[in-house]
C-alpha cells in the first residue's frame, strides 16, 4: 500500500513539473524528510521553486519503484515518462525526475 501512496506523490510532483516545464528535484533526506523542488537542474538552486517536503520513507519507496535512466510507468491510470538522474550541489545529492 505504501508504494501506491509513494507513486501518487511522485505523480503530483510530475504534474507540477509539466505545468512549469521543469524537473522534479528530490533532495537527499535530512532528519527523515526530503525537500522537493521543481526547476531546471542547469540553473542555480536559487531559481528552483520549493514545494515542501515528503517523508524519507516515501522517497525511498519512490526510488524502489523507479530506476535510473528512462522510466515509463502508469500511476493512478495516467501514463508518465521521465528520466531519473542524479545531481550534486553544495554538500548534498538529489534525484532528478525529468519528464520526457
């Protein structure tokens, strides 16, 4: 059941990223939470839009249900295509979901 919730969470952020022509940027967990941003990874973090946090357990479930590289997945009846990659800035890493 947790994986369905995790994928629904991912879908919400993917929809936001489609609306803004950016990528979903899920920061490395800190204190049990992962900050969520939408923006262009090629731009400075100051240009990213902050969209709150998700539980690190939810983030872990998202990572279990997706893989690096190209993904095609159906979530709540909607098909999503995205590329999952990794980026690093300052002293933290982040997973990037870029709609294709």
